[in-house]
């Protein structure tokens, strides 16, 4: 099979960081499925691994942790899918990724592809959708369908996770949704996804919220630049409020939250990999829920740029877009290697 491997290197990235190679077909584990990959999207984790910020060792030489495709075959104990099924998934960061013609993945990490989406549109969703779902309904304990007072502040609403989180919070909860964005393009994107208000995170957040007459900020999703906004976060969160964080930190001082009895919750998609076993099935369940909501017209794809066929040059371009920090939604590449 053909695949695109990566070579560690800092930004700015170019096509020399990727190579098109021939590889042996992966050997399926008992619960694996083999997928003919039709589209992949690029996430910040891809760029961090490639640039050397995250070391995955020698075992992972192919990136691509969001994919959609068609099942070719299944492992000896796989029961969730059959050959011919259309699927989407975020894969396993401890194994080779999906920047390839075919890809082996544990079926418990895979969901059925939404029927209303193309492969490219579907490939934009899995990693960010799982993260947003687990953050909102798991870590932040927001109940679905319940009308309630208060608001959720989403810092970095136009990115991949924010683009799904805005939709989930608007469509499935009673919270007022306030997103942050600094450019007109990203502001318009957040509003189109269902944000009730969008404020500028380059300005004083307290003043921005005061101008809205916003209700108490009972939940905050810190999706980007958490260090920069931490003082504001601690000041804005309501008593007994919850703060969800997905960014990496050597240290984060939570002491300012004590007087409010507020809490901090980390969300990381890799936690289920550390637990292993049937914990992995949580991703299968969430992705099937996401697919059902997409097909019901409740959620939509977050694909914003669909680039032509995957190649070293197109993959380098996609990585550069993600590293620019100016992407709204997701960048997707189709595959016909």
C-alpha cells in the first residue's frame, strides 16, 4: 500500500517533511477493521508530532488521526462492522495514522459515517467531536435537553473543537453560548454555528461580557491560549462553576478558584487509550450519536477547506494552514494514492 510518512522538523513546514512510500499492509489485531481511506483531516496534534513537540517514538511514522472510508475486512473478533460499511473515526495516537491508502484501526474507536455527509465532510468531525462531546457532557457535566440559567464561554470558538462545541451547546443544552473570536471571518463562522454572542479575546473579556449583559458564566471551555486568559477565567467563572481545559500545561494555578468552589476538568481524547479494553467503546458510542445528530440536521460538518488528493505537497500545505493559527473549522484532504 502507499502511505505518506513524516520526518520531524520545526515550522515552517514544507513538502520535504513528508515522503510517499510503499508499505506492507497492516496486520489486523483481533478487534481491528481494515479501512480503505477516502479522506483525512489535519489536527493540531499532527503538527505537534511532526514538529517534534510530541514524541511518538519510532512506532508511529504515519500521521492522520481523523479519517473516513470504507471497511475492507475485519479482525477475527470484530463484530461492529462488516466489509462495505462506510465509517469515520479519530484513530489511535499510539499507532500509525491514516495518511495512507488503507488503515487498521480498533473497531471500538469507529462510528458509522453520517449518510448525509461526503467522506471529506465526515473526516472533519471525529477527533474534535469526541473531544467536544466528552468535555461538555462528561467533564463539565452539562445535561442534555435541560433548560437552565447560565452561559458557557468558549475560548477559541472557531477552531475544530470549538466549532463542534458551539453546535452541541446550542442545539442540545439550555445554556447561552458565548464564543470568542478576533477576526470577522471567525466571528461570522461562530455565529453561523449557533453562538448567541461572539466577543473578542484580544480585548478585556470582563468588559466584553459586561457590554452584553451576559448571564452568569457557569461553564468555561478553555480551548486555546489558556495561560494568557487564566486570570480572566478565574475572575469570570461563577460560584460552583466548572472550567474545562484541553490545552497542555506544566503548571496551572487553580488556587484562585477556591473561594468560588469552582472546579477545573481536563479533557484528553487519549485517556481511553490509557485505560484500554472496553473503555475504547466510548468513542464508538459518541461517534454514532454524532452521526445520528448530523443525519437529523442538528449538527453539521466543520470542513472549511477541502484540498485535492493527499500528497507530500498538499499535506505540507494543510499543516501550514493549521499552524498559522488562522483556520476556522477544519482542513481536509481527499485520498486517491
